[in-house]
């Protein structure tokens, strides 16, 4: 646990030191759970967004994009259920004065049981070697069976209690499991209560006539209210999808873990409209497709797992999370939900407008069902960043800090370095910059010895360093250094574009899906 905490501290520190993420309004002592993306962070974030957009929209002929407004008519949120049901179950510790989400405390307890089972399984794997049958061991070893059964029992009970609004039983479960405050060990808890997460604001020229609005807590509703507009103007045929990225706002009382849970965040969502009765087929399709997208980035298959929801949202008939192994454990990265026809029917009811699809094949109207994929862009940033940061020992006994970002996402693709700041080398370096910048984000670095510049670019996650030396003046070749291997090759200047493109192009990375 201490090692994980140290890793997470290094992630936060590195993000600030190298210009990825700053605390918002830091000169005024900051604002809790609000962050600014700095010069390198904004590039990484943009690249993640574009990687998602390329795979989700441009590679699917039946999916189109949308950019809906943040401010929406307030009845939108009544129809969607957010006004009445968008709550988190909160609990306070009377001794530490800390506030927690009750469901997260229980989920963390259950996860410890899962980790105990995994520990037993790994010990058995080492003992039995190649002959080890994990599936059989899970169903025959008493201790593993007990851990997994207890985990399942806890999560099922919590899901049922939250679904029924039985907060007293949620509190009773915390007491029965003797769950303590993670920071102090105190078990002196208040009762569990619900807290609505929406931010309110006003629209109007004066306080007397202003309309009460909300900052959107999700981007999905902008898609639903535009369903018919997009379908008709785009002549879309079922099944089809509408995708968008954008800011959402939630008044998170328990906002912790850096950018994992913030009050202002960005989502990348796609709502896929299907024929009623076919939603589960598409639900399974998108579970597989979205996991493959994550795996294409090479962050390690063992860092992902599916978690099926015990407690379903009021609109869903199936839901699963793709969880990622963050420095603080496995947590939700992306959700895939079968939302049924709840949203469109609710907006029909509240607006009095029909939101139906005319199926020419069956010559009938119906309200489509919806399968949703929703990934947090900020969480995706944290997953990529935290997984890529490492410190490694070199052959000479020294260490280097390297940010092994997937090169397709790296903020800067190549840094061009003149060996010295004279003899015409900076001028040649600038010529290379002028040629490459049409296709890639590149930088120029002439400060310090070349070795220290290599280390700086390693820490920034730059895949390539291109060094211009005196030989360059003679034969138009340069040294290109690879971030991950530190291997150096002598190549022609005219070949640089091809070499870099082969490593960073979205086409090559997405072909892995």
C-alpha cells in the first residue's frame, strides 16, 4: 500500500513539474478538486480525445458527432431523472470529520476480499506451475471460495439496499463489516444520507426574471434531445450512433485522488440507437469493442477487468464497467450501459413531442433502445499517465525517469537538438523543425548538455530525439534516439518524417484493435 501511495505522489508531482497539470487558481491557494491542464497536459488530453474520436466516429459509417450546449432547458433534467435521483450516499466520520461515499467504502472492503482470493490463487499457481487450472481452483479451494462468496454477498446486498433506497441497511452493512475510516481507523459513523450532485445556476438579465438552470451533470441528454434532428438531417438508419465529447459538472462532496474524481470534468460518450430486442447483442458488441480500443494502447491487458453492476441505474437493464488498475487500485474507467428506451420515452412524455423512428423494413414506428459507452477523458488521462511513469536503473548504475506514453498520444513527437549552439547547427535544426511541424508536434531544445536534454525529453514522454551534429553538415544525416530503448540510429534527414510517422500514426495503432 505504501508503495502505491508513493507512486501516486510521484504521478501528481511529475504532472506539475513537467507542465501537464496545475492546481486551478493556485496563486489563490487553489480550488478543491479543480485542475488546469498545462502546456503538455492539454496536448496529451487532445490526443486522447482525437484517438477516441477517430476510432468511434471516423471509423464507423453509422456513427456521427455532436456538440450539444452545456446549458439545457431545466425540464431536461426532470425528464432524465437527475432532479429526483442523481444522488450519492454519503456518510461522515464523527471523530475525523471526514466525509465518504458509503458505497465506495463498501466496495473497497469487498475489493480487499477479492485481492485475498487472488493472492491465494497466485500462490497456488507458483506451486503447481503449468498444470495449474485457475477456474477449477476457484470452485474447489475452500478459502478462495469463501473470499469470493463473501465479496459477492456484500456487493449484492449493497446493490439491493441502494436500489430500494434502504440507507439504514447500507449503514448496518458498514457496521457489520466493521469498516473503519481509512485515515484514522475510527468506526464512529453518522447515518447514511443522499446528496444531489447537480450544480445550479441562473439564466436571465435580472434576479427577478432569471430562470433556474443546471450545469449539465452528463453529456448524454444533449444527444437524446437531438435524436430526431440528427436522424432526419443525416438520414440515419437504425442501428446508428451519436457521439460527443464535452464538459460535465458534478458537485462532488467526496472529490479525491487527483483528477480521478473532479467537479468539472470531460466525458467521451456515444449513444447507439438500436431496434428493441437487439440491445443485448449490441451491448456485448460494445463491451468487446471498447475493451479492444483500450488494449490497442498497450497499457497491459492485466490492468483491465470488467465489473458487472449489482445495482442498476433507473434507466438500465444491463451495465458493466471497464475498470483500470490505477495506483490506488482497480476503479471505473469506462461504463457500457443498456439504457433501454427510458430516455427517449421520458423526453417524449415531458416535452409532448414524438421521438420515434420509422422503420421502413417493418413499416412501423417505435422508440429505439439505446446502448451507451461513456469514458471519462480525465480518468483516461490519469490511466495513461500513471501507467507510463517509471524510474529505471541503467547499466551504468544511474537511474532515469521516463514517461513511456503510447507514442500516438505523446504531446511532442520529436525534439530536435543541436549538439552545440554554434557552427550553423541551430540553423539546420530549425530547418528540420520547419519541415516536420506540418505533420507532427515537435520542439527545439538547445539548453544544457545533450545527455541532460535526453533525460528531460524522457521525462516529458517524447518518443524521439533528433540530434544535429557536425557530420550533419557534411552528409545531411542526423542521430535519432528512441525514448524507450535509448537506441540511436544514424538516418537521413529526408527519412525522418517516415520514421516518426510509422511509430505515431493512429492508423498503425488502431489496426491493433
